[in-house]
């Protein structure tokens, strides 16, 4: 929203409580109250709260009922969680190399529908580095418009070979399995996941509620300095209230088990009594 406003976009923000997913009835009402809206931007997988939104159902409303453009933040979902760009009518999907693609940061990937290209051609929004028409023109002659991250390009070639060998079906199943393993292991410790319902819990990142009496800052610090396990804390209003475990890309069950074993040691040291 902030980025859009910087570019002069008239933004109507529809917010939902942390830990919840998109309320489809509220989405429908918001579009009806703003009939001139051109596009709806939506996040598929929110790592800050460990929640995955049902993009298919949302797109059925946005595109199927109201014929608006569907713009998807797929940064942490593409190559980890099933997404059908064309079948679901997603006009723009953006993702990045450092998540499910198993790469260092440095590359972004984006898909445009024919309708998105048409909207782009009619847009008067200022653009230069992110001018998709320029990227398309240069793509047709076999090069990017600006100097790319060459090392990431070589890494991408290796990652694509790995993805092709595994297959998208097994890749999605692997993420679902390790996501469930992580959530079950967290519950076995006596902790609760942060998403309000199991069915919306992310298979790429598990957000865990920090119980009362537990020092979240000390927990994250001890895990890193004493056990070489890096957990992410909560952001903004969730600081000190949750911690997060990432399990996308090449993360294995042994990685998660090592994390859980370290938590068993550290949690009592930072005030956890073993009761929810």
C-alpha cells in the first residue's frame, strides 16, 4: 500500500486481524463499495503471520464476480505452495529468488496476463527500472535491460534443474509434509501456532505464539548464540508476541528436528513452564 501511494495510486486498504485470512464477504463488500477500483492486490502467503490465503476463492470473487485485475504477491508461495496462474485468472504474480526457489536474494520473477499487458499499456504511472514493456522488449532480443546478478543466474539454472527433477507435485507435497511436521512438533512442546485455524497455516513458515511469562527476545537470542539456530521474531505490533520458523526451499525434517530439540533446551531457560 505504501509503495502504491508513493507512485500516486489511489489505494483503499482492507485489513484483517493478524493471524486470520481474507474474509471473502468483507472483500466482496469492499469491492461493491468501491466500484471504480481497477485492481485488487492480495498476498498469497504471509510469512509475518504464518498464514496462507485462499487465492483461488479470492480470485473467483475479484475476477469472476467483479471483473477486476488480480495482482498477487507470491514472494513466499511460488515454488512452495500450489498456485495456478492462468486457471485461477491471476493477472500479475510476483515472486523472488530467496524463498521457494532455493536461491540467494537478487532476482525477481513476474508473470503478466494479456489483460495485465493491456492495463500496462494504458497506464500513465511513472516507471523506469520497473518498466515491464522494456523488460519484454529486451527479452525478445535475449538480454535484460540492465546488468543482472550473474551469480544468481547460474544458481537459478541449478535450482531449475533440481525443481524439474523433483517435479512440482512432489515439491508441493514435500512442503506440506514438513509444514505439518513443524506444526505438530510445536504443539508437542506445549506451544500454539499463531494462525487462528489449522487450514490457513502456511507450509513455508510457522508462526508460534509466545506464551505469557516467556521472554521472546531472549529466546531468539539464545537459540542463535547457543544453538546456531536462527528464528525470526515478530514484526511491528507482533514483536515479542510470536517467533517464526522458516521451512521452505531445501529445508529438511532434520533441520526442523534440530530446531525443536534446541527449543526444548531453551524454552525453560526463558520462562516456559510447559503449560499452554
